[in-house]
C-alpha cells in the first residue's frame, strides 16, 4: 500500500504475496468498511500477516525526512471521535467483538526490520521505531494540532493505515507497518500580528522602511511525493527482507 505503483522484487516461492495499490482513504469519501475490505479479504483467503506502508510527517523534531519508522504503537484520533472500522454489527467469522490493541504491531516482525539494516546497506539511523498518529485529512495539520499530536507521544502523523491495522488485528493477522517520513510537520511559533505592527511603528519612527522578513512555513504535498519517489526503494528492500526472513 503506497502512494505510487512499484514493482516489489519478491522471489517466487511457497509464500503467497499480494500487493495492494493504491489504498482507499477515508478522506476520499469511502466508508470504513470499504477502506478495510481488502484486509478482511486477506483474512478469508488464509493470510496470517500483513505489511503496511505509508508516507508520514514527523512531529518529533529529532526525526529527519527520509527516515523509515517501524511503528510500535499508534494514536487513533478518529477512533476517539466515533470513527472506528469496528463500529457496527460484528462479523464473527472475521474476529471477536472487542479487540485489544495494546500490542497491535508485531514484535518479531519489527525485529526482522532491524536485522535487515546491515544486510541491505542502510545505516542504523535510517530506521527507527515510533508512534503513529492517525488523522482523517485531507488537510495537513495546523501548528496547534501538530503540537497537540506531539504532546500525546506521537512521532509521526498521517492520513491512513490505522483503520487497516485495526481491521487486521480484529481478524487475528500479524501486522508490520513502515512509515516513510516525507516531511516535517510545521511546529514553529506562529507569527504575531501585534508584534509585527509594533515593529513597523518602531521602524517608521526611526525612519527605516526595512521590516522583519518572515518566511512562512507550510506543508507541501509535492515534497511528500518527491521524497516518496526517492526513498521508496529503501522501504521495498526492507519489505523484501522481512518477507523472506524465516525467523518470525
């Protein structure tokens, strides 16, 4: 599941593999049951594990763009506001009514990710673990929202993935999720109009016409797509390693 179509270099073998691209996003107007349909289909087809990928923005300032985050937890803001894919009649053939999410992301599969680093030519700092915050989108976060999300313990934020993770865990599937950090969420202090006017008055009284130069920061979707294009190969290498790692 990714922003652009890619050929995954998986060797042939007894392992059944399925690549779903593109994913359905809740912000596109699909119902939750549509967003998670493929995951539930995998369950009925006999799959035992899923690997989910996404692009995300960093709310943790210590995480640079281009880093791959192996998720170890998530914050589902829409789920806290009545948008959970498990709301409604439960499908007993898929999973139980109440699903624990405290260990949603498979530990052994994450270990495989970190074993892969030295094998595929990446550096230790290229891959980290972290917490993903799900927001519905399609707007990018305001400064206040970004700071709020960070205060909840999230490292990255995005507009997908968590519904599929919830559905997968409901279905008893093991889950590995890799987030490619494609941008940094704008967290800098907001410009003060009052201070700007005060400064203009001071400069005017001093006879100067030179005011404070302010560069507005903003999210850029083209930047997201460009980083995805350049760094996606690293994600694919990790996925290929994990798929063929017999230890998990």
